[in-house]
């Protein structure tokens, strides 16, 4: 099978593995910061072992590149923490759907990186996306402490951070190998959050919880992101973006099957609006 023919199966597998993060956010009995710190450590070990097997050099070209990539790691870390927090205070479906406002946010922010004028159609799509978010929180509108509202607000903030990280990475570090970028960013996440980990709670985890952490760090982070990067090289970016909108749908379905978490009607309608625009 050619590499091009492998792109689509790799993308679908990546979507499934990335969708599992919602379950881990609910199943691992730790706060979001502790989960993300441990996720970063496990992912760094996995990427280091992969590079060792491939005999690849993980060093970056120059001090300025190190500084920039580790700054991207800080953005990635806060993005992960706020994303997991969004799912923990609301539901997997709410957190995932709010996060998937990031493609539209990326389109709205990209002119700042390219000096191109923003198109009227992009602004209109942004307004539609905002209306979808409003529908999602309609069940507790104007109640800032409502679970859906909190989930949407944290999810959109996470989406903003993710969009910024991706744009800086694309326009300032496109010459650095993707596995090198990911390795140093997850190392930055592990270092940044190390002092905030709830170590007494970590020590009380059961064997199944540690297994979930390893699965999150290796399968949903290292393997999932590697497969996604591979698919981006083999398939058109628009196709990857369109198919990736299946991720929150898969995540919500898995949450319903495993932890019996059913999204409300307003969440499904608002999420459908967001996905239609993001696609």
C-alpha cells in the first residue's frame, strides 16, 4: 500500500485516539493540571524512545529556536489544562465541541501572521460560530457558574490558545521536524506544571489509573499526534480539517457508551452549527 493510500486510515485512527482524551479526562481521578503534567512526561518518554529506535536527533537548531519552541510548549500546556478542565466541569461533548471552534478562530487570526486582509466571508462564519456557542449555553444562559457555560468558556479559551500555538508553529518553526517540535513541547509541559502536581493524590492512584495515564500519554498523545502529522503530509489540509470534525462526535459517542454521559439537545444543535462552520 502506498503512503498516499495510508493517509486516510492513519487519519481515522488518529481521530479515534485523540477522541479518547475525553474519556481519560473523566476516568482519571486527578485534577486537570496533574493529568496534563503526567501526560507530558509519558509522552516525552514515548517520543524519546521512538526517536532512539529511528536513530533520530532530537536537538534543535540554536538557542532562539529552543526558546521559541519551549514557549510554544507553554501555550500547549495551558491549552491542554483548560481543555481538560472544560470537560471536567461540564461534559466531554461540551468541551470537545467548544474546542472545535479553533479552526474558525485560526482563520480569523491568520491574517495577523500573513498581512493579508480578512475576508467578509470569514467574519460571517465567525458570527455563525458565535451563534452556535450561544445555542450551546442557552440552557443556562446568563448563569456564569452553570456547568455548560463554564465548559464552553474554558473550551473556547483553550481553542484560542491552540490556534495561536498552531499559527506560531506554522509561520515561525515550519523548518523544524514535527517529532522534534512535539518532544520539546511536551518536555516544556512536564517542567512547567511539575510544581503544581497533587503528588499525594497521584500516590493513591490504582493500577488501572496509571494504565490510563500511560494510554493517554502514549496512544492519545504520541501515537495520535504522530498519525495526524503523517496524514497532513499525505492528504490535503482541507480534507484533514473536514474529517477531523468527526473527533467531537466520536468523543461524545464514546462518553455515552462508557460513562453514560448524554449531551443535551441545545449542546447537540449548537455543536452542529460549530462543526458546520469549522468544516
